[in-house]
C-alpha cells in the first residue's frame, strides 16, 4: 500500500526501529564479549586494540549487509508484521552465521564459538522481545494515536469490492472509505457525470481525505482529463485503477486465483510525493529555521519591533490567513509594514501605497519583512522554498480562472520560490501574470531537488542585495 499512498508514520517507525536495532545489536555484542571474557571463555583482548576495533567494525558491516539483503527495513516489511518477522528471522540468522564463520576463520580468537553462542542468545532474545513488542505497538498505538492514513476508493460495486479488499489486506496503517456509484451515473451525459464526481471529490476533501483511487470503466475513462482537473481543484490526488477483477478462474474452478500487483496510474508523480523526499526537506527546513530564529530573529525582532512601534501604533507582527498545503489555512507571519487597516486581508500592496510605513518600505524592498515566516517553517506550516502562500480571497478567485491552480497546494508553501526568483512576485492584478506564476510553481513541483532549493535560496539572496523591481 505504501507504494501507492505514503504514510509518514511508517517513515518515523522505520527511523525508530533502525536506531533501536543499531543500539541494541551493538549492546548485545559488547555484553556478549564482556561476559565471554568474564567467564574466561575467550582470550583477553583490550577493547582499545586494533584487533577488537576491527572485529567490531566487521560485525556492524555484516549487520548492515544482513539488513539490506533481508529487506528488513523496506516499506513492504514495515507495513505488515508477518513480513517484518520473516525479514528479522532471515537477517538475524544471516548475521549470526556470517559473523561466526568470519570470527572462527579469520580472527585469532581462541575458543571463539562460546562468544558467538552467547551473542546468538543475546540477539535472539532482543529480536523476540522487540518484535513481540511490535505486535502490541502496531494495533494499539494505531488506534490510540490515529496512525491510519485515510484513503477513498470510488467505483461501481461490481469492481469496487476486489480493490477495497486488496487495500484492506495491505496493512494496519490505512483505513479505506468506499464510495459506490451506479451504472446509470456513468452512462449519463458528460456534464452530469463530472458534476457527480466533483461532489465525490468535494466530500472526501472536506473529510480530510486527499488520496482517491478511482476504479475506472470505459465510460468514466473517457473523462479522465476532466476528472483530474476536478480532483486538483479539491487538492485530491487522483489515482486510476482499471476495472478488472482480481480473481481469474481456470477450468471452471473459482478457488484458483492469479496474484498480481494492482495496476495504478497516478495523476501526479512529483519528487515530493515520496515521504523520503518530504522527510529530507523537513529536516533541512528545521535546521535552517532553527539557525535563523536563534542567530537572526533573536536580535531582529527587538530591533525592528521597536522601530515599527515608534513609527506606527499596533502589533510588531502582521498575521494573515494564507492558503497552505491541501488548501488548509494558517496564520502567516510578517513584520508589520503598514499602518493598521481593514483592507490588509483583501487588498495587496501596490506601488506608492500610502498604507506602507517608512520602515515598512525598507523591510519590503529588502524582503526582510518575510523573516518571521521562519517561525512558520519551524512550526511545519511552511517550507523555506516552495510556492508562495496566497491570501484566501486570491486562492478562491484565481482557482476559478486558472486551470491546475490548486496543484501548487499539494506541497507546503515557501518563504521564497521558483516563480519569485524569476521575477513573478508582488502585486498580481493581471490573471496572465498569476497564470505564469502558477506555471513556475508547477515546474518547481515536477523538478524538485535539494540542489534546486539551494539554487533558489542563492538567487533569493542575490536579489535581496540587488533589490527587486516588484518589491514594494
């Protein structure tokens, strides 16, 4: 299931088990070695000696190799306990056998087999206890902390059941919502069919579901492009599943089945659709935002805050509702650059805007007014680089005018972005300019990499020094 819809809990669990296994496997090695020395079962070796260090390093290398070959931390192993148990058995057995052979044949360690035997008992005890603990954690914690990722499946009843059954068997980390439609719904005219599916997408999005699998029949497949647009409008990732039966019979026997992976065609397959890339980007965001908050905002807020207060009464920060990932609103922080006014949440700043204060003019020209958004980044509401968050009124307005506008909300908004460093920033009265900005945002989503983020940050810094024509 993880190959189709990713759940961040599995990424966190994998990191937790890798760290726990690494620590405990090494503790088992050290305890077994000390016990073997204490019982005079092996020849004394100083732990600071090169011989011991080489032995320890070889053990860790074999442990890593065993984990890789047994697919111990692969997604398919993490999703299902049975797969985890099998992988653990293969990996643990492989580690003991390979380590025992290497020690007794390649190292001058007298009577090595007692040490290997003690280590085997220690590793077996740890793996049994830890995996037994997993059988409690997986079902109990999943219910207690709502670990399940909600997924919706839409389709005709005759084809819906096999797909739902397939997904339900994939693990404990996903809950399946099914929406069935009748044949007549698919055979109506195009307008009625699209309207029906728009209602489906709106319903699941309102319920917080953003991954939908559509079991397609030929009648529905004819509207694929329009369905993608309708799903994008609700920030729903649409996946197409051909309406084929998962049960194939031979010689009239209904008990014979053919097993295969479910064929899925995704409407969007961007680099940041994988949890590993999102996790990597989040770590970078946390590091950068922490450094900025500690070393820059710590003195910038008191300094600029005092000047802002002197020039205009009101708060230091301007907190405005903006559209975030999956079109969820959040409070976006900025240094207040205008006098307090009632139009701030609807009217963009324009050239020569009389609402802007003298310090506000400087802050906006240099982009320093955006620095408090590193607080949003630290809180996980934004990223350092991404599509700029728009006012709620603009999101509502332009989503009706620009096709695929809502695709930019599949990722977290950013303090700076690919559109901004290419000159598309500031006031956007012309829908064509906004369409161009959206085009750059979608290009960023499709071509994301850590190096592209680094390039955008560098270009932003250069633009801050040079000054930008559209910054006012």
